[in-house]
């Protein structure tokens, strides 16, 4: 569990936070489970009326907890320690840059799939070169995500875009769909690169640097099928058994996740509906201008007036198209990403509970003396360390994730509000000019 311990250490030492917000929250906030934890977990709850007409966002300042109380281990990697010192001196320093571009279609006798070029530039000493270029398909991204979850079960791994059709997309290899996926894949990799623990994961390094055949060979080195099945069976067994007493701070965390999931899914649904209605309005308005141009050809007395209306409609169309572009690029992807995050958070909580359930089972066996007490005592000691490490990692990543979530959603809604203000100013200006032109024309005709 070195990764989880490194997460706690990295956060307590001031490593930069990842995410679109790009801001690093301050230290010294309350530790979950303290007297201020309940208020902290209720911060930034997104609330909607039942009729889905009004959206209210309740926000409260939330800062990172003081991770020094967890007494985590120092990073075992010398490079990690070097980067830690760098980040303390220069919080904004970034030494890993990843770009995903040039999607390419591949057709074989068995399947058709898309690969993406991944360019990595870095100044880290653990890399053999300063720049790498590889091609990866979606299945490779899935493999990386699975490896990260296995290595860091209670860290919050960024979401991948859905495997199949995204809402609003008609065809799997549609250009818009491919571009939407490309952007999501790039965000996925950069969120990992910005994470204080995940960025040093060995499988992540292999993903960025290995050629296709090398990656295939590396994948085969993982646990065998029977081993993976055994792990899955045990995980399901602990999950079915459940935990007897989940700590209060994780109860509050779970309640927050359930509430957040409900609200963000509702916001996603409403946002998609708004975009659909905007699209229908735009398509109809595009036909409205040409109609006035055709009409002006048969009305000599209204030629200028009708052309003025057509010009006004055209300006409104352009303003509406720009607003739709902002909605589809700035708001919808952010909201949907956090819908996926809500599912990931539920999985993280489930894995944390599985670890605790295993410990509870051993303690119960020791109490009833159903097995070798010396062996159980040793296993319990190891499991207690494992649970503590998992809990500390989750608490650290939870505060980091929540701060990023608040920044991302606040930024998305603020950008959309500014875009709407600009849109209505353009429409108002266009209508005012049109009204003035009509008024002047009427004055001339009256004289």
C-alpha cells in the first residue's frame, strides 16, 4: 500500500492539485470525523426543486485537512522525494505533459477500432528520454484504469468516457464522437499525471512509453486468470458480508456521495435536455432568415424591412450557435464527467468496506477462537495497518477530489453564465438596431 501512504505524504507536503480548476486548496482544514466534518461533507451540495425548474447551488469554503496527523511514510522513491522538494519550492512546477491527438481508424478481419497518438514530454529522471510517442486504443486505457484501481483501491481514479455511444451521438465512428472521446482521454491521462501518487505508478509509465508489442508483453505479466478469479470471489464474499460498524466519517462520506450522485445525474439530464431544445430552436431559426429574403423578392415596398429582419435573424443564429458551442464544450462534458465520478466514488467506498469487512471477520474469528490464535493475531495486525492506510489514502484523496470538483463545477457554471450574458447582449443589440432601422424607414415613408 505504498501508493496510498505516498498520497497522504504528498498532500500533506503541499504537492499541486490536479484537475481543470488548477488551484491548490490551503492547508489546515478540519479532518473528517472532527467536529467540523459534518459541515464540510455537506458543502457544495447541488440542490434542485422537484419540478426541475430552478437550480440552486449552495457552496461553502472547503479546505484540505491537515494530513500531518496521519504520520504517513516518506516516499520510497528518491525521484519522488526530489519532486516533493521541487513542488514545495515551486508549487506550480509541472514536469509531465501529455497530449492525445491524431485518431486513426484500423480495420481488420476481426474488428474495427480507433487508436490515438499519445505524446509525452517530461523532465523526470526515471524516464529514459524526454519525449515519447506511442499509439493506444480504448482497451489500453481500460487496462491502465484497472491496474491503477488494483494498485490503489481507495484512491479516486479519474473516469474514462463510456465505451459505447455517448448521449447525442448517432454513430460510433462519427467525427464528433471521436473528437469528444479524444478530449476525454486526454483529460483522463492529465488528471493521472497531476495526481501526487498515481503519476508515479509504474504501469502508467509503461502505458506512456512502451511500444505496442512491449505493452502487450507487459499485460501478460499480470496475475493469471485463476488468481484474478480468486481475488474477485473473495472481494464479493467480503462485500456480501458487509461491515458491522463503518466509521462515522465514512458514513458521512457515503451520504454525501449518494446525495451528490442524485443531484449531478439530475443536472446532467436537464443540461442534455436544454442542449437538445437549443439545437431544435437553432435548426428552425436557420430556415427563418432565408424565408424573409424570398419574401422580399415579391414585396417591393417591404424589401428593406424584410432584408433587415433576415439580417437580424442571421445575427441571432450566429450568437445562438456560439452559445450552443459553449454549452457542449464547457458545461456538458464537466457535468457528465462528474456523473462518472459519482459511480467511481461508490466503487471506492465499496472497496474500502471490503478491506474493513475482512478485518472484522478475522477479529470475530479470534474472539470465538475458531482458528490458530497466534496466526490470527498476526493477520489482524497486518489488516489493521492495511485498513488504516486505506482510510488515510481515501480521506486525503477525498478532500483533494472535492476541492477539484468545486472548482470545476463553479468554473463551468460561471463560464456558461458569462456566455449567456454575452449572448443576450448580442441579441438585444441586434434587435435594437433592427428596431431603429424600421423606425427610420417608417419616418421616411410617413413624410
